[in-house]
C-alpha cells in the first residue's frame, strides 16, 4: 500500500475556474499525484500525492510554471 499525503497550497493570480481546471490537470499528470482539487473562492489547491514519487517542491514548481504564484 502506498503512502498518501495531502497538502493545501495557496495560489495567487487565479482569475476564473478555468485557471483551477488547468492547474488540476497539470498536477494530476504528474506521477505520484492521486488527486488535485482547486477551490477558486479560497484560492487554494488541495493535492493528494505519494511523497515517495513526487516532492512538494515539484508540486509548487508545476503551479509556478503555469504562471501562478504560491501564496503564504
């Protein structure tokens, strides 16, 4: 059984629900990401992932590569 962790990342620069869908899709394409769920109203992305396959830094870099900033 794989180990799954969940992280919630605050994202700045979201303009619409399409932004959320794009981020979710990119994250879910990464090996080790089980699920990514965005919340436009709260400007957050909740990600369930296997830390033995993908690091938190990779998740953050993926979001930033799409043109969004990571919030505090």
